[in-house]
């Protein structure tokens, strides 16, 4: 809304960034911010994306009572036989909203990581690569479903990019957070790679001249800083406790995701400081979340309103 007050009601975030990157739910936001409408303008405003989350999240992450521990769709033991959510509503909504739009059509450059569980390696969907690697020029809907397929929570996503004029490629994807929970450094690397390969001043800078980059990095929030677990406490843990701690959280997932996120921030903070360009890197992350607000999937109306207030 602030941009629209300054530059007019038609202003959109895609107009202001050479590259937008996102992982998991950030990948969905990236696609929605850059997907074109019939007039080659962004199909969704930021407000419309917020409305989408507020309206659809309760159905996507439908909270169920847990009368029995085994076989239910909540509680850690209940998830041993399948993902916590079937993903049907999420998949339907993504396909409806991004129907027929492919990666090369985005209105600004995008970078959306996922992880191929069959190849055991990251798969980076980038508009930079659609010409050199046309088999990755997939539908945004498939990319979004893949990058958001968080293990334990949502099912993995398979698709075959058969529309390519080259050999079709199969993808077996899970959440991009496995590879790049914070995709900022990845996005910067993709820009550098593009400048180098194109051998032109596409961004009017050299590949490694990071002093000319201006980066805004947005996190999705962290639980309030507190002591997590002591070495004495975890020393006797087996596989089950590492995967699920007293039905409250999943320590091993939290550790990997927070570690990779913070490492990227540490590296970039140091990089821009060493270049004496600290003002060109801004990381916005709330690390004071408590209770339901710190959860990945509690999408009740009350909690969504709380998260919106925190975001504001």
C-alpha cells in the first residue's frame, strides 16, 4: 500500500526488483507476485496474496482433533504412516490461481529452489535458466507444489515436464527448505552466474561486484530466543526423539532449517560489511514468536490475525 501511495495504485512489487526469490511458502509468494495476467501485468497484488493466505490457509492446514494417538492425522505417531496433510486443497488452489503460466513468463526474474528426492540433489527453478535448460521451464503451479512439499507435513510432488521441445524431464520434489531455507545467497549467485554467462552488462555490473547489489531479505519468523535442549538432555535420544520431541516439535527439522537460515544471514552480513556497504543488505526477521504464532501449520483464524499483526 505504501508503494501505491507513492507511485500510483497500479504499482506492484514485481516492478521494483530485478530478482525475487523464495523457498516453500516464499516460493508460492514469489510466483504469485510475478505471475502475469492477460495484460502482462502482475496477476496478484500483495494485498490479494495476503487475502489468499487468510482465506485458504484454514482449509489447507485443517486442524483436526486427536482423540487417538495412533492412526490420527495429528500428533507425531499419527504421522508415521503418512504426511500430516494430504495437500489436496493446496494443490487445487495453486493450480487454479497459476493455471497455464510457465516459468519463463514471470514479469521479473525469479529463483525458487526445491529438492529432488530421487536424485538426492537440489533443483533450482530460475527464469535465468529457461533458455539454457528448457526442461526446467515448468508450470509455476508444479514448481510451487514442489517447493512447498515439506516432509512430514505435505506429500512429495512428482511431475513430468512434457511440454518442453527437448527431452522431457521428470521431477520428484520435496520442500526447497531442505536445500536453501534462506534463498538469498542462492539468488545472488544466480544473478552472478547470469551476468558471467551472458557476458553483458545485464545488471550493469560485473559478476562478483556485490557492492552494487541491493538486497532485501524477509524471514517467516522464529520462536523467541530461549534455551532449546541441553547436551545432557539429547545425549540419550534415539531416532524417535530426534524426529519428534514429546509431540511438541521436531528437533532435527528445526535444527537443520534454522542453521541454514542463520548461516546465510551471517555470511551476507559479513560480506556487505567487508565491502563497507552495510546499508545495501537488510534482513527482516522476527525472533520473538511464541505459542501458536511460532508454529508452521496452526492456521486458525485467531492465529492468522495474530501473524498479520506481527507482520505489520
